[in-house]
């Protein structure tokens, strides 16, 4: 997935000041489906966070000192800080809260010799009682996370190298070992990796604002350059963890970076991923991390770097709090949930556990938007598919090779756009049309032979395919005019 995050997304909710209060009327906030959830601290200790009446109750398995900060979500203004200690304590939040306003609750403690913040916990008061805020993302994310399996085979897959996650690269292994040197356990290793990315690297505002493509966001590239954008940080975190034998994966979805985006977000069938982060398996659970939202350094070009406060508000987040401003669309796992369904008027698909997508039927193939987590595409022998619909395989990140059946006549606009792992595609003789941006941003694509039957190649069909050797017939001489990034080599026949 090629993600160029808009400038607004780089500021995490916790430090954004350009918020817009007053969007919701009183009484519009709704309570979440839960009245408690477990917080996991950086060293693996847990704190149960529950609400009862106007009070918050904290129960930990380890005695330590905490500062608990209550602040308004719309202004980030601190209302009050409470100091507590021990294994069990409660706080009367209600007396410091106004009705029908959202508040952050941040738990600050010491771990690994540093001050660590557990944040993004959102509550509000209504009728004198306090509740967790109901985000429109939580129930959706519960479904999205069903593929985050914990069986031995699935976890082993989350240790293997993938495109842009080069956990077997000697350079990356060297970085990982240096970062984790002396760490006493996996909890400290993962924490060091996260802090390294969030505090030593920089968010590349120049790249985030650029119109062109071709950005290299592999983990090794990010480590060498010292800056990147969200997907690069997700790749880097995942690869550094895997190099230590710790399962991790990149995740894609929607990030809400300001107060108005968070409370005004309305799910839509047109939703597409605009942000990336990661998940890591520690102990016996998957946790979410977003180093971009905790990034303390921002690069503005010409050596200019602005430095902000170190934060860990999005480290080891439980699904309950992570869902407040993240909608999880896909985890970059090689396996997928077995399922089947329609993918056109006369076509069907079947997904197998190992990530194979089998296409049957005839006519136009039009995959549902949410079906993109497979790594192998197979057409049944008796299929008779003639058209790949617009955006059919857009953003199918894991597929590396595609052999289209000889029955294909048309490849419509954006059909394979942003298939980042795609290295080879076979286009059969008989195909007459390749649409606008059909293979745009397929930055691993290395070889394509366009048959003589093709008379139309749409604008930017192979733009931003910097490694591509492409052979095209003479009638398509000007197909690459206006490209941001030309193919590596064009063979005109």
C-alpha cells in the first residue's frame, strides 16, 4: 500500500491544537459497549480500568506510583492531575467533568528508567455518571481483527520476511541487535524498538506533501535515511521486532488526527486506507502500536527538523482505546479467514486459509472492497472471465504474481493500482484495453509484456513503477507521456 499521509495526519490527537469543539449537541455522545478494559503497561504489568457511577477504578497486578491526568479532548487543556499508588485505587472524575464533553484519561508511570504514558482513553459524563465513549470503529474493528490469530503457524508467518519488511537483511538485523542490546526480555526489546522509531527518526513532511510517487518505504530504507512516513514506520517496527523473533505485522486503515475528525467520522462504503501502523504479539495477546502518532521529530527539508515532546500514548494499545481514532481495514498477514461470495453478476470467489483466492464463473470480475487479504490469485479452469472491473484488485498488497486467463479482454481503470508486492503479471493476447492507472504504484513490478492486441493503454497505467521492464506494441508509443516516474526500461516493438 502506498500511503502518502496528508499533513494533518502526522499530528497525533494528543498534541493537536487545531480542534473544533461544539460539533455535537448535548446528549449526542453514547456509552461504549464496555464499562472496563485492561491496560497493558510497557513492562507487561496490567491495570484494569473500570468505571462505576462517577468514579474510575484502577486495579493493577503490580504496585507502583501513577499520575492520572484528566484533560479535555477538544482543547487538550489539563483539567486535573491525580497522584495515586499501590495495586488498587479509585478516582472521582465526575466532580471535575462537565456534562457531555469528551475527556482523555492518561496514566503515567515509570518503566525501563523512563516516564511512560498510557493514553487515548476517552470518557464523558452524562447524568452524573461517567462512561467510556462509543466510537463508530470498535465493533467494526472487532471483526477486522478476527484474522489476528495466535496459533503456532500464524505466529510463525509473522516472523518471516515480506516485501518492505526485510527482517532477514544483515543491515536491519544489525540495527535490531544494537537497539535491543542488554534488554532483559521481549517487553523491553519491543519498547526500545518503538522508542527508537518514535524519537530517533523523523516524519518526512516533504514526502508527505509531494505530488509524485515512487517513495521507498522499506524497513532498510527507512533505517538508513532516518526519516519516513507512516507505512515506512510500520514496516520498520515490524521488521525490527521480527529480527528479534517477536511476531509483528503491519496494519492499514483510517487514522483520525484531530478532534473534529474523531467525533465527526462516519463510516462509509467508500472508505479507503489513509494510514498505517503495526501490531505486535507479546505474552499471549496482540497489541496495537502507532509510532507515527507518537513521533517527536518532523522533517521539513533542507535539514530542518522540529522536535516535540516524547510520547507513548499509542504504545501497546488495547482495541477499546485504539479504536477511538483508528479504523482497522486490514492486517498484512499471509493467512486469511476462509470465506466465499460473489465478485460480479456471474462470478464467485473462495478464500482459503493459506491466503489463496480462487475465482470461478464468467463475465466481469468485480471483487468486494473488503476482500483484499490474499497472497495468491487463481482462476478456475472452467472460468470465463473477460473483464477485470475498475478498482477490482486495488490495494491487494500481498499478491506477487498474477497470470490472467486467456479470456481477458479488458483491464479497467485502477484494476491493480497499489498492489505493492506485485512483481509479474501476464496479460494474454486478446486483451484490447488497459485502463487509467491500472497498475499505478505497483512499485515492485519488474516485467510486463503488453500483447499486440492492446490498442489502448490509459493514462498513468504504469506510472510509479520504477523497476518495470515493459514491452509494448508500436501502436502504444506515447503511453508513458506525463508520468511522474517512468518505467526502468521501455521496449517498443
